[in-house]
C-alpha cells in the first residue's frame, strides 16, 4: 500500500506522462487488461485515457484492473484519465519504485 506522500510523488511523476493506453467503445476486455499489466510491469507508472465514446467509468476500470492483478495500485483519476502504479517484477525495470521506497512513511 502506498502512503499519501508516495501517492503525491507519483502524481507529480505522472504529469510528465502521456496516456499509454486508451479504453474505447469495446470497453474493458481481457486483451486490454493484459496490455495494462504488460505496460505497468515495464514502466511501473502508467496513465490510461478513457475515450468519450466508451461507456466505462474510471471506478469500473480501477476495480477490473485490481481484480486482474492485485499488486496494481490506484494513484489518481481525473475525469477520464486514470493513473496506476506497480513495482516492476524485474529488478532492472525498478527505477521509479526505488525512489518511492525512499519516501518516508
């Protein structure tokens, strides 16, 4: 579980990111969930955009993603943009998580 200070740091880091994935009219499919998992395992922090033609709400996306991979953590959602975080399973991809761990609890 991330602390409020860690969440604040991650929100700041996410401002620099462009959305890596877009959820469209097909909604949340198994392929979309797998793509989210693949991206977050490589990047640790991702931003997802929910397109206006999608019937998916950000709360629904967060629930489905966390059900698919329980280690993925919610950082923030603003309108139709969702930010998620997960420590990379491979140590060589753990750049951001090292900084997150240094933030005092």
